[in-house]
C-alpha cells in the first residue's frame, strides 16, 4: 500500500465542536447513532453518525473524531464536525 500526503482545510459550510470531560463518551453514546465506545477502544479514529433528539429522531448528521492528548496519548474527548448553519442548535443531554 502507498500512502500519499492528504490535504486538509477548513470548509466554510462546516463547524467543529469540542466535547470533553469525564462523561463525554457516555453522553455521546446515548445521543448518536454510531458506537462511540468503538472510538474509545481505538478500533476507529473517526465515525459518521447522526445526533438524535430526546425522542430518538434524527436531528443532524456529524463526523465524530476521537481527540487525544498529543503529549500523553490519553483520550480527552471528541471533535464533532457539523453543518455550520445548524451549529447553534446542537444540544446534548
């Protein structure tokens, strides 16, 4: 396999939210459609998911990326890539 340098850049239509704290993974696990525990177990680095309303309906789609501390490698939270037009509507809990 050959790896090539990838390009990354900010998209004007997207926003990134940072979710951190001791209960970040369990809060996300109960609020999104993908397995956040798989992100914590390092089987995945990122995942596509939908955030659900309290009634279980799809509210918004997101890309979830595990956020690790660069120095220690400790898992400290998650980054959520969301539609910028709806970023102020995103709520958990």
